[in-house]
């Protein structure tokens, strides 16, 4: 009886582990603003979607948002700045990314 129960427990655990590992999650992104002024960030995916994350306060990090896998174009409009920094990168499934509006002159974006 104990052996059957042990085998059932092991089989259930293996089935659960395989199910949990098999799902491919979409990439997720968030924005961190390291500057002293607000930033508005636009995220364009190769799938045609656009996500606008507006009014990211200084030293704030937003929550994650799912995006489509592929090439991502990011542009930021920063309060009181004449330039709008931009960057491109490839987002892959099962990964998370942080777009950083970096402090400095001129303003830049980097992806972590």
C-alpha cells in the first residue's frame, strides 16, 4: 500500500513538473526612470502593438507588462529635454527586461 502511494506521489510530482516547465511565457518589460524628471515611454513590438507608459516619475520602476516576442523599439520623451532617446532590441520568450531611462547628458536608454 505504501509503495503504491509513493509511486502515485512521484508520478504526480513528475507530471506537475513537466507541465510547469513546458509553458513558454511571453517576454515582459518594465521601465525604470533614473532621471530627475518625468518620462513617457513608447514601446513598439514587431507584431504591431504599441504600449505607452506615461508619467514615469523620477526613481520609479513600473510593473511588468507582457509584449510580443521579436524586435522591440523603445522611445522616451523626457520632461524638459529636447531629445528623445531611442533603442531597439530583440525580446525572447521566458525573459524579462527593464528599460532604463538613464541619467546623464544627453539622456539615453539602455535595456537590462
